[in-house]
C-alpha cells in the first residue's frame, strides 16, 4: 500500500467533503431567508425527484474504472482499452436516450403530483434542467474516475472539487439574487457541462491509457459489462430510495415544513460524517491494487487497521454532533427546527451508515458487489413500502425507526460478505463489531440523559458537554479498539517513507 497516495487521496476527498459542508451550510439558510420554508421545501422535492436520473448509469463508471484498474495492475493494456471504450459507448448512448425521454416531464402535472405552488411549466423546466445536469455529471464521473486506473485517483477528486466550488458559487449568487428555480437549475447545468469538457482534456493529456477511445469498443463485451454494472446501478438506486424518495413522500403526506425539518437535521449529521466517508473512500485505490496483485495478507491487514480507525471515529462524530445540534441549528438557521428525538435517531443512523460504508468499500472496490446490491436494494424497497403508512400515522419518527433497522440489517449482511471475500485466506475478527454495537447503545442512553439537561442551559454548557463526552469516548475507545498499535504502525511507516515509499501498514 502506498502511504503517500493514500494521504493524497484522503486529502482530496476531505477537501471535497469540506466543500460539500460549505454547500450545506450556505445554501439552506439562504433559501430559507430569500424564499421561505414552503418554497425551500418545494425546491427540495423537485431536486429529490430529479436525482433519480443519477442512478441511470447502471454503475458503469464504477465497474469500468475498477475493472480497468485491475487489468492495468496486471499489465493487460488491451483489456483496459476495451473496458473503458465499451463502457463509455454504453454511457453516451444511455445519456442521449434518457435526455430525450426526459422531455416527457413537460407533459406531466408535476406541480399537482408534488403539491407545489410553483406553476407547472416552471416546475417541469426546473426538473428537466436538474435531470439533464445529472446526466452530464455521469459523463463527468466516468472521466474523473479514469484517473484511478493510473493510480492518480486524487487528480480526479480534485476536478470534482473544482466543479463543486463552481456550482456552489453560481448557486449562492443566484439564490442571493432571488433568481427563479429555473435560473438556478440552468446555472448548475452550465457548470457541469463546462467542467466535463475540461476534465476530458486533462484525462487525455495526463492519463491517456484511461481515456476512452471509442475505436476499441467491443460489441461482444457489452453484456459482460452491463450485468455487473447493473448491480452498481442497484446500489445507486438504493441511495435514491433512502435519501431522495422519502423527501418526495414526506412532501406529499406531511407537507413542506416537515420536509425541511427532516432534511436540515439529516444535513447536520451528514456534514459531521463526511470526514469518515472520506477515510472509507480513500481506501478504494489501495484495495483495488492489493486485490489486483493478489496480496491477501496486506489486504486483510488494511481491513483490520481501517476498521479500528473507523470504529473509533463513528461514536465521537455521531454523539458529538448530537450534543451540539441545538446550537448548530439555532445559530445556523435562526429557526426553531430542533427536535431532540429526531436528532438522536439520525445520530444512530449516521453511525450505522458510517460502519456500513467501510464494510461495503471492500466489496465494491473489487467488483464483488452483486449479492450486496440485491440485499441493499430490496431492504430499502421494503423500508419505503412500510414508510408510506408509517408516516401517515406516526410522522417522521416512523421512518427513522425503519431506517435504523434497515441499516443495522445491512451491516450484518455486508460483514457476512466480507467474511466470504476473505474466507480462503483467514477469518475476520467480529469482536470489534460487537464492541462498537455495545458502545453505541450505551452512548445513546448517556447522550439522551445529558442532552435532556444541557439543552435547557447556555450554548457554552452544550459545547462543554459535547467536548467532555467525546473526550470520555476517546479514552474508552483507545484500549477498546487497540488504537495504540494503529498509531505506532502509522508513525513507524511514516518515518520509513523516504527510503520505502511503497509500504504495507502494520499494526
């Protein structure tokens, strides 16, 4: 494993998460100030409905770039060219067809379906532009992912950061000017188109082996690519099911105010988990290389060490955010949107999602994701089916209970798949998983008791309670997850880096 590359990848991803956090911090209060709660709820509903198009690449860029990287590490250059060219041809055809079919939105009663006050023509055009923007981003994602093939994933991540910054600036200006939703969607589409062109040029110049050359496309490889890519598509569809579709349902059943409460609270915990997400994503290039070269001892060691780091971060981020969420929401938004039980549920859901993301990174990075994709997709379908009557009678909390139960079942199944992945080499130690489960259960009870007291007092006391509690957690976690070995191994390898730039981390 290359420590230098891991640090570069992690830094680029952390930067991206920081930009995303800035986006989440800036835009909601601006929307609420210039448009109001109801109009912002309508924007969220339109965005969530349009985001379904983001699932329509069927995971092509994930599968193709992972597979091309595996071939590249095995010196199979012809296969790299064939996979990239064939996959990109499929993607271009798909984007063209869907962009044309999406025009049907202009003939549908969007405002009526989503209970919007926005005129139907404006709602349809906004949704179309948001959807076409996402189709362009599919091409952008394929091209940025191409840098993974030559071990420069961080370069593609930087391009993603540049696009995120440009989109944030354009959106902020248009919202501050109280522009129509159509103008905001158009500005985002223009940014996506421009940066897709620029990253294509950069990939051609600096990683030409990964640039898709259509002359190498193979018709007989289409189905070989579509089938495993389709399972990635199920994973993306699962993301839509859990993050976007519930917003649409809440808009119809509960109204825009509840949509805003749910979305804002979820955003708070999403921001705190972004550093954790960056750690899991940064593992991807290293996992692919070790798997491609069949270095199973090093891959298992990477699994063990990264698990310790992730498990140590999960409770600190989740419960720390929970304890300061009244301060964050009141100071940030200046509106009474804080609800303690909703926040605690989302803290536990955020923790479960962070654990799952680490586990399934080892499946998706090596294209061993079919069983996991099916399980995640159908468990989320079951969750949505149960959600519809649940929110009708019990509101947001019914969905949060269902979501937490679903994430927990998915962790259990994904760990089972991890065991199958490593079974020919060694058994995975499940003790850390039991420990993190117990720590989260006890921590949730302690946090509820602390929050019940400090939320009635000053913000200074809330911050102090959050810092004190997370410090106690860190003290408990150090021996619980054997972080001393992780720290010593990292320091030792860092000191040796000048003489041994390519190293295998050890505990």
